[in-house]
C-alpha cells in the first residue's frame, strides 16, 4: 500500500455561487495526487465542519467571492476547533482585499490565495503545511 | 474585377515566393494560432474565404434580417449605446448616492446590483445571510428600500436594468410600485430584469426553485409585461456568467441561445403567441480579450438568433428576430497583479463590444479583482466608454469590420460551431435537460480548467501575471462595506415590519399562495404583497412552500 493520500474538502461558504475557482482548484489538487471532496455552493460553516469531520479530511479550502469572507472563514475555524478538528489545515481564496488578510490569518486561516495564484503554489503550500499542528 | 482563379493563382505565387522566403529566414511564433474556441486562425484571409457567399443572405443591411450588421438602421450614427455601469452596495441610501453621482458624470442608464440575500429571497436578518448583507450589491428587504434606492431618480426618464433572477418577479413588482408612487404610468417604464434562471443553474448559482416552477414564474412575467409593461425587457438571456464561469466564446453563444430557445418554447407552451413576447427578449454577453473573435461572436449571435426566431419559431415581426444585447467587459480577465493594466484591458474589450454592435455597455473597473469598485475607478471605467464614443470615431460608420475577410470568416466559424452545440442540446431534449444532466456545467468547467492550465504552462501570456511581473506594493485603495450595514439594515427591516398593516400582508400572501397552487398569474398577487410592504423573504417563502427548492448535484470531472 502506498502513502495515504492527502484528503481535501473544497467548499463554498455563504450564498456566493461563483464556483469557477473552487472547481478549478478541486481538479488541480486531484490531478496533484490528493483526494478531493467538493461540497458545492451555499454551505453553512456548520455543514462544512460536519463534512470535514465526517470525511476525515486533512485540509479545508474555502472559496468566497461575495465579500462575506471575514465572517464566514473564521467561523469555520472556530467550529472546527470546537469539534476537535484543530489539526485540519484551513486555507482560503476568492475576492479578498489585502487589508483583510492579516485578520484572516490571525483567525486561523493559514493562507489566503488571491486571483492569479498558480495552482502549483497551492499544492506546494498544502504539502508543506499539512499535518503540522495548527 | 479579378476572377477567383487569378486570386487563387496570385495566392499560390505569394506562398511559393515571398512567404516561403520569409519562413525560411525565421519561423512564425507558433505552429498554429487558435482563438479561445479552438478556431484555427489562418495566416491571412483573402477573397477566397468569402467565395460563393450570398451577401444579402449572410450579412444584409443594418436594421434588417438577419441583422449581422446591427439591429438598428443607423446604429451609433443615430445614438450611442447606453452607458450603464452595474452598481450597488451597502444600503439603498448609499447606492442612491452612487447612482446620482454616475448620472451626473454622464452615465445614461442605471444597472442595479443586489446583494445575495435579495437575489436568493432571504430577508437581511435570516441566519444564512450573516456577512452577506450589502456586500456584493445593495440590500433590499421591502418596498421601503426600493423607494430610497430610486429617490429623486425619475423613472420615466431613466432606464433601469436589474440583475435579478429567482426573485425577479418581486423586484419588478417593487419597481412598478415605486413608479406608481412617482406618478409614472407603467407603460412608460423602460428597463430590464435579468430573469434568466437557466444560467443560474448552469453557472451563477442564485436559484431558489426547481426548473419547472422557475419557468412558470418567468412565463408569468412575460405574460404580465406584455399587457402592462410594453417597453420593458422581460428577460436578459445571459451568456456573461457562462463565460465568466470559464466557457469559450462559442460555448457562450451556443448555451445562451439554447437557453433562449428554452424560454421561447416555455412561453409558447404556456399559450403565448411568439410575436407577443419575443420582441421584449434581450441578451447579455461578456466581452473577453481575443479582439477579433469577440467582434465576430456578436455578429454571429445576431444572425443565429434571427434565423432561429424566424425559421424555427415562425416569428413574423422583425422585432421578434432581433438580438438586442448588453455587454460587460470580462471580470475574469482582470488581474490582481498590476491592477492599472486592467484599464487597458477593459478599453480593448469595450472597443470590441462597440465594434460588435452592442446596445449597452458596462466597463469594469481596474480594482475589481479585490472588491467592488471605488468611485475613482468607476469614473475611469465610464470615461473609457466616453472616449470610445466621442474620440475614436468607430461609431461613425456601421459595423466597420463587416467585410473583413478575417472577421467574416470567424463569424461564420463561430456560427457553425455554436450550431453544432445547439443540435447536441436539442438531441438531449433542450437546455433544461442539458443543465439538469450537468452537460453545460461540465463543458464550462473543462474550458475553465484548460484556460488555467494554459496560463500556468505559459501557453497563454497574461501581462503582469505570468510574464512581465514585478514586485508590487499591495493595492489597498478600495471600497469597503462597513459591518454596521448589516445591523442598520436589520433595524430598518424591523421598523417596516412594525409599521405596516400586517393584516393586509397576510391577506396578500394568502392570495399569492393560492395563485401558486393554481395557474393564476403570480404577478398581481406579488404586486399587492409588496405594496403592502411584504418582505422579499416572506414572498419567497410562500413560493418555497409550494414550489420546493432546487438542489444542485456537483461532480468534479
């Protein structure tokens, strides 16, 4: 048996339906050798955390283009911690102003990727950071 | 005039002599040159490419079937396209100020961006709306907000486009109610509701009800509008979001027109005569980077729709054949890197839309890879349109690229490839089926992934992103929506709920429920409900109860 594949949940919290980025990332991570679950759009933080725990993922990737990231991303981290998912790596992307990144990082989003980020960069980040204590 | 044989002869000679020598000295940049739709571009197009084509049949004249050269006989020599910047954020109060500013700056029409709760039929205090209120558009909960949004904007003078789909009937009803309060008769209202639910399932995501019930709402709107709102565009069949989700130009045309066919079929099935509503159908496309392909795309779409309406549906009125469209420059082409370069991208895209004969245009702002545009950025975007209109001279003769061997040939190829898609969709049982089975979504996602890979493999150069990059200081001069907006909106909503005649609301919602259970047109009871200050959430919930909700099946291929 080979090495266990990294398991990733890609999800879209909130009401935003712009899923091009989420789908591209899901596919790129899968082609990069990871096991990827894509939840689809309009997920509540509660639903995302339930899926993450149930599926035993190593990484949660959040995508939001509606501007609601400051409320929704930290809520996912908070609920994950409550449910013992402290070791899950949470990353995010979307239409996110530079000014919001320090706040999100402080709230436990380990990386925020802006438009134009090469998918390889995200794959490398996940491989370098997954499984480390968060 | 030289004969075909002599052109052919000369072409052969050129290839064997001048061209051959040049290629021996230095090869071309690439083995082949393709558009986003995989159309192979020839080195040079000549009269040989237009051989045997019937000019009146393929091109015709402006304002006449098949409208390849434009829908109006004088196009921009008569009047320019409508300059219509899509705008909306925070509260109705703040957005009203932005509209007033844009109109003062010479904008000629309004375009309302609603926040997601408004688009998906939730009141601002619904638990699912945390963080979303006033974020990507203006928050509207009740008629009160619409009154504020259009305060001191004369609805008999300005045309208004509203990007609203699942809740289009409610927002249209509110607009009518505001007009009534301003003393403007409904038959004078000009504007558009997007009202295109099929592309919401396929690409944009703000659906509520299942397809069948959504189509009923749409045909009810068509029917109501033909009697009461003769100048209103009852739908804006949208390729823009399909394109933004990643499709090619050909897919954009094909899926949009396939959706258009589905709406026409639904309306005919609901008992409407095709010529009674077809003239009020409008379209909305994106305009991307590949300049010639985009111009050709608009020309092809016009010709295809004219033929579909006349030949497939037997429409008799010329207005039923016309594809009138709004264009927006492509948001997905804006880069977060070196954002000022976006001003240039937008200018070229806007020029392509004008050369393609658009009826109205939104130009994106340079900062939209980060947030909604700042006032300064949106002013540059509007000025870009004004420069094209007043300085470039391209509007002074109609369809100036018509007759270009290249543009005409690409127009033809886009039409051929898009027709192939439409035939495939017909075989699947139409657009609704093609969406329910995930066909359109899969095709779009494949194209999006290919595009991303091309950028990452440097097969496609995006200036400032994967070539000509620099170290940059973060761009932070952007529009921010205060978190207090949500609280303010909730308080305003509570005040409305406290002050209205709740009996009137309950009665109106009961009437709506009965209409939804039966076949009565939904518009009159919705109008009665919003006039009594029923909220978007309340009206949508009544329909949710009767119609149910759509659930998406997502597959990553």
